[in-house]
C-alpha cells in the first residue's frame, strides 16, 4: 500500500506532503528486476534514478551501504532513510541538480553532498561525512543535520542561502559557515 501523506513533524518544517508514487531500494535484499515496491525493492540507486518521474514521488532507502552515487534530477522528490535496525550509508556522492521545484532528503548518511541545481534542497536528520558544496542559486536548508566530522568541508560558490537549523557543526567549520550562511541553534 502506498503512503499518501507523511508528516515530518519535529525536525524541520513540519509540513505534510502528498506523494504520487513510492519507491523502495534495498542494497542487501533488492533486485533491479523487481518493481520497486516495499516487498520487491530495487537494489541500486543507479537503477532507481531511471524510474523516478517528475510528479512528487518518494524514495525509501532501506538499511545498508550504497557504494554508488545518487544523482537526483527529477522534480519534487523526497528521499527517506527507513533503516529500521540499521543505518543508510551512501558512500558515493549525492548530487541534487534539478532546475526547479525541490528535493527533501531525510535520515541518510552520505559522504559528499553537491547542490548544483537552482531548486531548493531540504535535509532533515542527515549526516554529511566528507563535504558539502553548493554551486547554485538554489536555497539549501539543513535541519538537525550532523556536520561535525573532522574532514567535513563546506564550500558555497554561488548566491542563495544555506541555513543550518539545530545542526551539529564542528569547531573547524563554525567560523567559515557563519560567513556564508544563516545559523540557528
């Protein structure tokens, strides 16, 4: 059964969203020949990206390590980690590059995040391990996101805001982050 509405509640905006379609990906038990449902999830992010449309869809990432990139160019996409009993870890790059609309990523641990499109990007309860780069005019908002790891770098090379709400930012980043963003405790 498809989830028609999800309330993000406590972390982030608390806004409810309706989704036209849901997809599931499981790096351990999935197969790319499956239909992407809860019972028959895809295996790889690469295959998933070819299936996602531009109609306000949600992607549920099951627990495990995804040793690949996730390149999002579809409109109105939400990616949510549902790692019951485990962690969702994307060791490759996460690239958000659509020109309009928005992307929301919830509960995912990622190595690098690149925001290259003009659309808005919202992160809730995520962890960025190596780096975040924003090279677009799109708005970026991070809520309850962990940027404490010693090797995290933040690079903003374009206009548009980056806002950190109740994020954990390491001491080495704090001064640099304040010069290019808004920061809220």
